[in-house]
């Protein structure tokens, strides 16, 4: 469709509340994380890390799209290959600003993939040039020399490709997402769909874990203050063990997200003592269950195989909701692959407004691969060398 560009307008709004709820529902249809997600992020006291705002797309006088955006000072060591990351860290100790890049992102800090929401029937390709122009202008106003389309899936990246290339963007592979299907929304069908080795190993781990540590599982939507305190304590344990830390959440986020009707908290307590040993925060959106955050008491880890017990509970909770898939996000790949997840390639389109710096970043970025991003992925690709071919961005 050839748009009448004189009838197209993009303006930026400081809060999700300015945008009509009907527009959110229309542009972020199930199974996408919509207004509830951005509302929780805005109200979670993250101002020291992120500035959230939204591009409103108007066409012929009608509101037709939403561009979620945020500004963040990115630690360059987070995305750089090891050979580059180490000297950056050392130099940043002397000159702190060297280690960070003020960046305007299109997407969300901890969504499973980036999305520009459009009303049904509209094509992202038709709006790409105008979106890029508006976001480049906004980035200059916000003194953010780096502009990034964050963690977009292959179909959307191909919609962006042509105009992004004309505007000097280059493409980087990101941490892949993960998804596992639940045929017929039944636990038995899920287990039956695993490979024989994965099925055998899972059932053996679950059996041994049950013998060592009996658990009582509950699924709730609105945790109490005391439950939120327990949940956040376990979240911190898992957060501290993680090697990749983009956002830093506090208990305020969990209080805010518990208000959303989509939220489910899976709690597993030791049967003998009632002590919380695992939790998962999940979202039910259409036929998708999103495994968003987990927490594990690592003092009880080891032969208890707590992650596998927690995922078993997630499968059961998802089936009770009629879900046919679980989306489990980025990182922690070894266990997720053992549980039958498929890797979903994600990509970043990146541009620095300084052409020389952009050229340097592009050269550095050419070294970024799944292997360089994550040790679990590197381990997996040794056994499955052809799997990384799925991360390559090829024309459709």
C-alpha cells in the first residue's frame, strides 16, 4: 500500500495513559504483552535506569499504531565480544562514560521480543521510513546518539530491512528467545512430544526430586505483602547468579505487576516447613503462557532439580489456562533446551549518528554470534553446529 505521507504523523507521548486503551488492545493483540506490561514498568521506580515513552502513529486523522520506546545508558561490555569487552571494562574504570552508550531503543527492556503495534490489516513495511525518520529526530532531541530496534523477530526485521539499510543501520544477532509447544494443552502430550532422551531424563529428574524434596505448589494472582517479600528474595538469588543483567528490578515491580489480571505466580513450598523454594511469574495472554521471571533457593539446589520441578508446575498451570505454548525468554538455554524449547532468532537493528563510530561499532558487531553471546549456546552449538544457521538473517 502506498501511503499518503502528508496524512501520516508520529508524535511522542510520555506515558501509556495518554494512549487510548482501545488502541492498545487493537495494536497489541494476544499473545503480545500490551498496556498492562508498560503500565507496570512505568510505575516500578525505574527512572534511574530507563526513560519510557511512546510514539503515536496517526494516519488520515486516525490513531493506528504505537511505538514503545525507552532511553537507557547501555554498558558496552554487555554486548561486546569477550576480546573487546575486557578492555572496555578496564578503560571504563578510568573514564566511566567510555563504558556506556546513551541509546534510544524501540522495544521494551525485558519483553521477549520487540514489537511496533499496528492495527490489524496494516503492514509495518509501509510505515518503516516514517518511523525511522521520527525516531532519529527524537534521539537527537534526547541526546541519544545510538538508535536500536531491540530484539525484533525475523518477520519484523525483514519489514524494516530496506529502509534501515538506507539509513545506515547494521544488524546484530541478539540472545534468541525460546518457546515450547503444549499439544492439546495437556501435560502428557507435552511430555510425549519430547525426544526419547529428553523425556527419559526429565522424568528421572522429577522422580528423584520428588523423593528428595516433597513440594506443595499453588498458583495465585495477587500475592500478599509477605508473599511478595519471599518472592523477591528468591528473585534476587537468581538475578545475582545470572551473567546477563540489562535491567535491575526491585520489589516495587512485583507489586505493580501483581495488579495485572494476566499475572500468575507459581509458588512451590517445602512440604515439611512451608518455606518458599521456587517461584515463577507468568502471564496468560491468549493461548500463550509467558514464563517471565523465576526465583530459586539455591541452597536447596543440586539433586533437587528445582528448575525442572518449577517448569513442570508451569506446564500444569499453562494447561489449566488452555495455553498451547510457553514462551520462556532469553538466557538459561541449557535447561530450556533439555525441556524441549526451540530457539527463536531475534535481531537488533543498530545505528550511531556519528558515521565513524557507526563504522567501528559495525566492525565490532560483526564478531557477535550466538557463541560469543552465551556460554550455554556455545556448548549447544558444539553438538548442533548447523543450528546457528537459523540465526543468520537471510532474505525471505
